C-alpha cells in the first residue's frame, strides 16, 4: 500500500492528531485577528490504494466490519466534464480508526460489498447531493449522514466550499486544485491521489466543528431534518424533455426552431453516449441554439455559421444537417410547444403581467422571506424551496388559511422546521395581496 507522506512534506501536518480541541475555530473567533491557517499539504499517514482488486476490497470489508465504528468521511471524484454521465471514477473513505483508503470502482465494477459494513455508520460528506447518486450507482448508500456544506449554509456562513470551511472552522488551509480534472485518466497521477485523500482528511473533524456551531445557533434540529430528508429522498426520476435544459434556448419561442433544438440535442446525446464523451464536447449548447435560430437548409449554410466552422463540426456537418432536416420536415402537430402544459408557474418576471394579484403575492413573500432570512441567518433558498414558494403562491389553497398553507408546503416536500418558519410569511403574503386588491378597487 503506497505511503503518501514524504519527509520533506511531513512538516505540513505534524501535530494534527485528528482531534479538534485546538483546531476548532468558531465563527466568532474566525476574524482578522486569527492566526494564519496551517497548510495541509499531504495526508497525515499512509493512504491505501487505489484499490483495484476484489481481494483487496474484501480485506477492507473485513476491516470496516471489525473496527470500532464511528463516522465515515466519504467523497467521490467524477469526470462529468469529460465523460458521458456522472459515474464515480474514484471513491475516498476515511474512518479515524482505520485511516484513508482510495477505491477505484472502474476495475472493481461496484462497491456493493461495502454497503453492509457502512450501514451502521454516519456518512460525512461535503455537498452530499452531488455524490450520492454516483455512489448509489456503484451499490452504496447512507442510512444516516452529515453534510458539512449544508450545515454551513444553515449556519449562514458566507463561504461554504470545503476549503473555506476547513480554514474558518479548523484553522487549516486545504490543498486544492484538481477538482475539475479528468478523473477517468489512468493511471491517476500521484498529485491527484494526494488531493483526493485530503478531501476526506479532516472531514470528520469539520463535521464536529459544524455540529458545535449549529448547536450554538440553535439549528442542529434543522440540520437533522435536512439530513434525514436527503437520506429518505427517492432516486430522481428521468427528466421529462431533457433537451429543454439547453443553455440559451430561453430566447427561442418559435416551435419549428424548438424542434431543431430537440433533434440536435437528441442526436448529440446519442453520439455522446456511444462515445462516452461529455455532450458539450461533441457539440456545445451555443451551437444548437445558433442552428435553431438560423435554420439552415444546406450543409454550406450550416458550416457558414461561425460556431460550425471548426474542423470537428465541419466533419460532422452531414450528421447535424440531417437532424435539422428532420425538424424542418415535421408536421405542425408534431412540433414541440413553447411551454409544456402543467409545467408549473411562469417565470417570476412574468407574474405581474399575467396575474397582478399573484405578482403582488410574490413580491410580498419575497420581502417577508428576506426579512426572515436576515433574522435567522440562513439563506432564503435553504429556508424553503423556491419552487415550492412559487407553486403555493401561484395556485394558493382555496381557504388560504395558515393551516392550508402549511399543508401545501408539506405536500411539496418542506420539512417541519421550514414550515414552522415560512408558512406564516406566505400566509401574510396572501393576505397582503388580497388587501392590496381590495384597496385598488
């Protein structure tokens, strides 16, 4: 098993023993008077892996089963900017009693053998929603978790990235720099492996510091509800009409042009899936939107567009042109609509013109939620889902009572602590809009 620590680097972590008694820096102490952060350049001990053999994985299953337990720091590295999909190309685990292990799920196939040994442990992740889908894909899922990034948001900290949180709460400067790398690369460079190990090096200590801060602010109960909701959430269903998320297509309102976007998107997705390449590397969204706006009828007209003039796009011009031709030949009844029915409320900017009373409700709610956010020190988007707010305000319950508003929020996934805080604000916004309407009459 490789030893990551070299004599010349060892000074970076000497004295860091895994406890946070001296390293904990609360938000009150993290001021300009605090000492400079201590660089954390290499892991504090040997790091196992990357594990690529099933026999080695079985050994770690035994270690995790026989160990003393406790929280497990977990992270995953993906290559979504380079490869199709968001699969995990490296998984990092650290438990204080066992140290750190790096696991390569590509040769291993999956990590489902770890699911049972990890089932009794609290998982500690940073920005859990980013990693949990790819971890579930390889056969492991949490039963309890602590999300340090979400904890930072609930605590109202200004910067909640892993590096800034570690610096503010633990007084350590975390080595960063390879987060956007192509983690499908094999073999993985040594520097990348060091970076990956450091991502879980002090995650358990950060968890303890964040818990202490949430206790100080009286928000630990909020966090527990949020973490439980993440664990209980079902897998996201397949997105309906994923092509509608093409960046920049909001400027396109013609149905024929939308058909061009749909055909080009589907063709690109098929090619990207087959080649295992990120779709934007096959054809950028801006090219799709440009073709939809111009609607060229020949290959020459297509390649005359500046964004299609490059060598790769000229080489694939026939493929893109055939997709455009399919869209141009569609009967009117088969063209996509600009806005699918049942797609929820309109964009907030359009509320005032489409429904002035609803616009007044939204404005009153925005003011009230901003005041609440300032008072409790938590961002509005963490107090309640913006989508839930829009849906409740656009189509409020018939009786508009506080209980009905609370029930409507619960139906849309709001947690009890969120409902307790925000239902009165939305109820007041409904009342304010009604009063304003009567006054104008």
